[in-house]
């Protein structure tokens, strides 16, 4: 099923989204190792922030892939003429254009949950910056 979505969503953008999934999983494991180990506050914070960053980046990659796909589809529709396009074909193309953003959005939601949970751990380094500075 994942392989089918990989090809339907377009290998170029889907491979980048899948790469972001792998990076987020690695960063989450790294955070756990750092948290259980030496608890270096700077490394913990950077690792946790990178989880949210790569999740957000996956969603942006998915949206970019959707925009590129829609532009190509509209160019094809324009060149063929509006009367020769069936609604079923158009609906299928629109469905395909939502695959990459969907996988990116799912990663963004998961990485936001991971980021929030890790940020609220008991010994997470808090920022002690004053608002008056």
C-alpha cells in the first residue's frame, strides 16, 4: 500500500516526504537516547526542535508537489480542450494531487505531538529569557 501511494503521489515528492519520515523517526530515537543519557540541554532542545522542523518541512514539500502536479494537470486540460475531459478523469487527478500533502500533513501532526510531549518532560531545558530584555 505504501509503495502504491509512493508511485501514485509522484516518486519525486513522495521520496522527499518519506525521507522526512525517516529523519523524524531517527531524531525521536536520538532524543530518547539523549534524554536517558547525559541530558545535555542544548542537544535535547535542538533535537526536539528538529523533530518539529522536519515534520513541517514534509508538509511544505507535499504542498509544493501538489502545486506542481496541479499546474501540469491544468496545462494538459488546457491543451486538450475543456470539452474532452471527463469528470472521472479530473477527480482521479485531483485525488492523486492530495497524496503527497496528506502524508506530509500526517507527519506534521505526529511530529507536533512528539515535540509537545518531549517539550513537557520533567527535565527538559526551559528557556529562562526575560521578556523585558
